[in-house]
C-alpha cells in the first residue's frame, strides 16, 4: 500500500473509532440526565505517533493526552510543524517527576497528576520560567490526582491531605486549580471508585468553587464515570487501537 493509501486507511479507521466513542459518550450523558456535549473527550495519544494526532486533529479533536515527557516533547514538536492551531491543548496525564516539571511546563495546557505540594511547587516554578521565556502566556491548569485506596505506588494524594494541596495550588503563582483526577484502583468496582471521587470533589468545591473539572473515566469505564459527574474522559485504546509494537 502506498503512503497516501496507508494514511487514508488510518484516517478512516480513526474516524470510525472516534465516532463510536463520541456516540458512547453522548449516550452516557443522556443516561445520566446530562446534556450530550457536557463531557469533554481527551484522546490519549501516548505510544502513538504524531501522525495520528494530526489525523485526529483533521477529524475535529483538539485535546490530546500524553504520559511521558520524553515521548511527548518531540511528538508535540512534530505535530506543531504541521498544525498551527491555538485551540489545541496538550494534557499531561501520567505521573510526573519533579525534574521533568520544567520541560512539561513548556507545552502542557493542563496537568492531571499533581499529587504533592513539592510537585506543585516544581510545576509552578516551571510555569513561571516558561512564561518568562515566552513558551507560554497562561497559567498551567492543574488537576489534583487523588488516591482512592491510599496505595503510594499508584500515586495520588490521600483524602486527608487533599485540602492542603488544593490550597497550595490555588495560591501558587503560575498555576490554576482546575479540579480533580482519579483512576479506580485495581480490582475496584468503577461505580464505587467514581462515587468516592465525586464525594471528594464536592468537598474540594466548598472551598474552591473554581475547581469544577473532574477527570475520570477511560475506554472501559467511561459510562460509569459520566454517571458520577466526570467532565473529562481520557480515552486511548477505544479511539487509537492497541498500542503499536516498539
């Protein structure tokens, strides 16, 4: 197959998968008594090439998620060589090391995985440096990653420390507290996990009414997440397919 033929085939494949996910999302919203379109779709392009993100942009996607700085930074540079659209937002959704915060701050519209004050401080410093260098003109939107089971290996702030972290992010120069992010722990019923996350979100909103975002739900559990108030689902496999072989 020619290169153009392969590109056309991949575009058609992505278009079909994207339409199916959007239909699921709209149906989940209606089932939850919410308006279709209330929940944003974040397409997770980690492990996939910039060419897929470019095709998805042609299909109407404007929000993309990455989880590793060393993969994302060159991929975004390649994407921007072909696409000059100020409406595109790149999200960091994976665990973030403090020593990568400055690099991520150059391109991240939103970071979904801030789970400690030390990390928040590093991200804020990176945001200020990026503003000074002209790499960004706006604060970084921050979602606090919540640990629902208290397992330190999986990342996330525990409930007892959530308000202190929220206050630190809300008061940090260069950051904007946007909301919470959570992932159901292994073996948990998604409904139980998202219900707990929704309750924690309600608590944060009492002191931080601006923190309206709730990033929850992936390819396999987006319906349950929408039922419990998710405003953003992070979908990779259902749109892009299985991870390509290295």
